[in-house]
């Protein structure tokens, strides 16, 4: 796995919007580096329950001020429902 750098353009990046763009930078080799800007609708993670792709709303993830990309797992709606019902 290649290193991914999370560029943060300010403490209130999400609130300010506009100029503050988050992006992922990945070095493919010594000469090629790709940069992908992050928006509300192009961030995904893998559901730890079934392995399917889940769309992530970063603003939602960070709104409580405790967002942690490494410590956060997001379940898909099906698995969330199953877990929710299983906990009752
Ligand atoms: Zn799932």
C-alpha cells in the first residue's frame, strides 16, 4: 500500500468551503504522482460487514469534531440496519 497524504488547508476547511479543497496525493512511482480532489460525493470506504462500497460524507464524519479517518469504519445501510436490529 502506497502512502496517502491528507492535505488539510486550514482548521475550518469544511466550514469555509470554496478555496479549501481536500485532496489525496499518491505517488505511483518516482516520476508520476496523482492528485485527486475530495468532495462530498467522491469519498468511499469498504463496509466492514459485507465488503461493499460505502459513500462517505466527510462533513458528516467530522461534524462532531472527533472524526478519525483511521479509527472510523462506516457500515453500509444494510449492515447498519442489521447491527441496529441486533443490538435491540
Ligand atoms: Zn455492508
